[in-house]
C-alpha cells in the first residue's frame, strides 16, 4: 500500500451522479417548503403536541449530528491512531462529518418555534443547561473540522494533523455524550440512566458513522475510480463488528435497567411505549443489531461481498435512527406519573394516557431535507476541493 | 468585462442618488393621541426599541410594570380606529408602527405576542367585569402589611 | 407604584388633573422618570444606554424626584405559592380553568393535546382505598425548577419571589423545558395567536405556563390569581394564594395545620403549590 495518497476533486460524469444531485435538490426544496409551512402555520400541522414536544425532526437532527461525530472516526483512525489503511479516506471523513453536522443543525434550527431568533442562542446563555453546552459543542466541532481539513491539505501544517485529530477525537466524544445527556439528564431519571445514555450515544454514533462512511466510499467508487481498496473495506467491517457488539451490550443493559426501574415509576423505553415505538423496538433489534452483526461476522470470514456490506450498512443506519426514535419519542410518548398509587379517572390533558405520536408529512419533509442538504454539501465540497484519493494503477481495487 | 461592472455600479450609485433626491422625505406617520409622546420624538425614533426591550426585561424579570415605556401605553396612544370605531392593529399596513418599519425594512418582533390593539372595554364583556370587580373588591390578603 | 416618587405635576392646576388621557400618560411618565432618576442615582443595574437615557430625560425636565424610597419590584423576601384543598374541590367543576383562560385570553380550539394547558383538572381514585378526589394541576413553581435548569437561553427563569416564568423575549421555542417538566405544566403555542390581552402577551412558537398571575401580583393591590378568584366565586374556595415565606400567612398556617403535600415530593423540587388531602 502506498502511503502517499494523491487527492483530486471529484468530478464524475455518470447519469446516476447527476440524478442523485437532482434528487438532493428536489428533497431540499420540498424540505424547505415543509419548514416554511411549519413556520407559518405553527407546529399545529405536525404530529407534535404538548406531550410529544420533540418529534421526528429531532430524530433526524440528532441522528445526523451523531452520525457526523462517528464519521469523523475515519480521520481519527488515520491521523491519531496512525492506521495507514484509513489514510485515503481521512479528508473525505472530515468533509462528510462537517456536512452531516451542518445538515443536522439545520434541521434542529428549522424545528425551533422561533428559528428567526437563532442568534439569541448565541447571545443569551444558561450555562447550567446541557443544551447550551451542546450548542457550543456542535459549532465547535464544525470549526475543528475546518481547521482539521486545512491542516491536512496544507503541507506546512501536516505535522499538526495528529494534534488537531486528537482534539477532534476528544471533542466528539464529549459531543456525543452531551447529546445523550440531553435525554438522560431529565428530571425523574436516575444517574445510571444519564451515564448509560451518554455511552449509548457514543457507541451509536460510531455505528452510524462507520455505516455512512462505508456507503459513501462505495458510492463514490462506483461513480469514479478512487483509491478505496479491499483492505479498507475489511477494516471498516472489523470496526463495525466491534461497534455493533458494544451497541448490543449497551442496548441489553439499558433495557434491563429500565425494566428493573419500572418498579420505581420509570417506564422502560424498549417496551410498552405504545404506537410506533413498540414496533420499532422489534425492528431495531432485528435490522439494527442482529442481522448486521450476522453479516459483518460472515464478511469477516469471507470478505469481498460488496452487496452484503451495503445491506449491512443500510440496516445499521436504519436501526440506529430507529433507536433514536425509540429514545426520543418513546420517552415522551407516555403519561408522566404525577400521583403514584392513584388512578387517573378523568383529565383533559391525557394524564391517564393519550394517543400515540404520529409524525406528519411536514416533519418527514424537514428531516429528509436535512439529509439531502448534508449529502448535497458533501458532493459540492468534494467537487470543488481535492479531497478524494486518486486511483493508482497498483492499488485499483477488485471490489467493483 | 470590468468596464461593464464599473458601468453597472455607476448606474446603481446614480439611481440611489436619484431616489434620495427625488422628493420623498420618508414615511408619513399617523399622529398619536394627545400633544406629546412620553419623550421627545427624535429621542423616541432613535431609542424606542431599546426602551421597549429594557421595559420588557423590567416587567418580566423585576416585576416593574409601571415603567414609562410600556407597550400597552404605546398601543393605547398610537392606535387608530376604523369607521365603526373598531381599533386597527397598530402593526397593520399604514398604521403607526408599520409605516416606518416598512420604510426602513425592519421587521417588528413585538406583535406576534403583544396585543396590537387596546384591550376591549365594553361593560358587558365577561372578563373585564370579572377583572374590574375583582379589582374593586381588592381581595386583600390577611398577611399583607 | 404611585407612592414611590413624588409626582412633579400633581401640585399643578386642578384642571390638569381632569385633562385628557394623554396628559395622564404624561403624568405617569414624569412620575416614572422620577423612579428612573432614583435608580440612576442609586446606581442600579440598568444597562448603560437606557439608564443614560433615563437620567438624561430627567435632567431635561429638571425633575428633582429623587426619593428615599427604593424602587419596588419582586423581592426574594416573599415566595408566592398556592394551597389547594382537595376536599373542597369538586369533580366536574372547571371554574379555575375557565377563570384562567378568561384572565389570559386563552382560546380553546378543542384539541386538548395542542391547546394551552396552564391549568388542568384531574380526577383521581386511590388504588388502595378507592377514595376519589379532584384537583387542579398547574405549574408547581418549583424552587429548583428543572425547566430553568435546562433552558439554553435562560428564558425559563425563576423570579426573585419564586414565580417560575418564561421570558418570551428570549424563548426560541426549543421545547426542552417541556421535556424536563415532570408535571407537564408547560404548553407550546402551536398556532398563531391574534387576540391577545395586553396583560397576557403570548404568541406562536414560544412556550408558556401558569404565571401565578404575576400581573396581578405586580399590581401591588394584593390581588388573588384568577383561578383562586374563580374558585371562590363558585363557592368552593379550594385555592388559597399567599406568601410561603411568611410563617403567619394564611397559606403557611394552613400548610402546617393540614400537613399539605407536594406532588411528587420524591423529586425534591420544593414546589410552591401544595395540596391538602392528597
């Protein structure tokens, strides 16, 4: 393997490439329209209400942000851990991370009640709030990504890459823990809940990020020959296997703790939450954990199954987003117990239970628009800057 | 190419000069009630936003509702009524706030929450009756000095 | 407020008193300039530009309104709270809810899950004794309020007198406080609002909750919150409002006497709304 990688701008001429760009644009436009409708009419047109205050847009926003953090792992492996095999995708990983982060933040902002007051979030702070810290963590990671990329691309600064890579590593672990803590730190939850949630998010981010990197590298290679070889895909597969295993363990522990805590009024998230979340729990365990685990294990023995790798990655991504749906929606989708030992006979506000949350088309629009926005920015950036490893005759892969 | 850009810029500059010289001297703002405002007009024009923001903080955080620059008082004085005597929203087109704000292209972030017309004062109105009678009875608390 | 600073105009002609509303407004302004003058003299925490503006204006008018009395406002010497006597509250009665809606100009669209729910009635049955009871639940005005902790901009805050409020000037509508509140006391305004009352500003895209009728508290006339007034008018008198910090107040005495409880006391939020017979 050649350790010096030449980078080029990504300018393929495939029909499918332009189709994807067009699809991204259309999804972005419809997402923008959905956000506009939510802004003009208010959240009344969404499925959200005073019980489920954070709906599908938050699932997409948090999903994208967490994925961004995980995608950056590719660069970390290359520049901090010194794994040569990841070198070709180091720049790619930073660019994909920043564009995904930007997409997630856009969705988060568009779902605010007053997106026009975004600047207020930077001028008025309550540092007692984990949310405030997250605002800085998100924007900070974006800044780190820019500097990271700059140092990678500027020869003079190449030696500083390890330092900034280390900063990025620490930063994103704090970021994902902080994002998890948003959901773990709520009143009525216990300390274990918070700690577990933070770790669950860290692992989830690694699973999501690796899956996204695998899919993107395969797609780019499909469009234009790049220096992404079998070794790299094997490495991705080994990494994903490890992450999936840890995610599985955390899921089991989290579930058990919740079931145990049920006696103390806290409702388990993976069961009994009603509506889509129950179904999603089953689907998550199957498609988000078991099947991808099986595939990655199989690929460990018999590498090179490109379609299996694609399938496993798509399933991991879907499963990860389902897990986020379960955590975010499931925790709100049940009545809070105000009076232990008493049964609610009547309440105008669903204290005894209320209809399950069903996301509206507008929320889907904003969420998918954010995904499309992320990918569009990514394609744009790699078209403008030299970020893609150029294919070299000696290392042309046998994958496709 | 650069010459074309220069020409376009020159045209733009000229057009601004023309607009600024062409007689229009700013918006015509409806007159409020009474003779004078709570402060000099010039002062209010420049500072009303800061005064309102400060008054807002005073009211919400410190509970000082009787400040001089109360939004409700502004609306009371500057609101106009239609032929039927119904008040017109102060942020409606051609009314006190919007004439100027539209001219300078600054959006107003007050009346999505604040009442843009004075409170209704019909004697038959249920809530007013309730409020007034309550005020008259002044249910004083025993523990108050 | 009127007794805070000497009114520089009140000594003028009597017909001045009977003049138009604008003059009344002007009089109030002059009074308040006095107040601002005092605050400028006592070097209060007013932001530069406005305190400058205030003292400048006062100087222009030549007001010598400086008074020995301090500027009033909320004080941490008091902590306002409610005591709800569940034995007096009857199932099926929602006078307090209606009273609240009228006071704050809250319209009801019919969708209970998206409408404002500042105060709601809950009917309960004890699982052991089978005893039934009815009670209103509103913002519990916690001493250590989770909604205040989580708010990113500090819009959700606790006034010095213990009233937990949303400062709608800085609320960006992120709704994290709604997730954090264990009582589900916070409502989000899902639709544009047009017919607000001047005493209760509220608008789309921000979060709101029971304000303990701060506008009445600040009125200085010792008015009771609208829910308590409505309840008394309906001859229940199940809601008592008062100062929890004053051991001799009616509410403090009743709380001691009846061993009033907090909802979900296990969360240790030290709520300002207490219930007897729970």
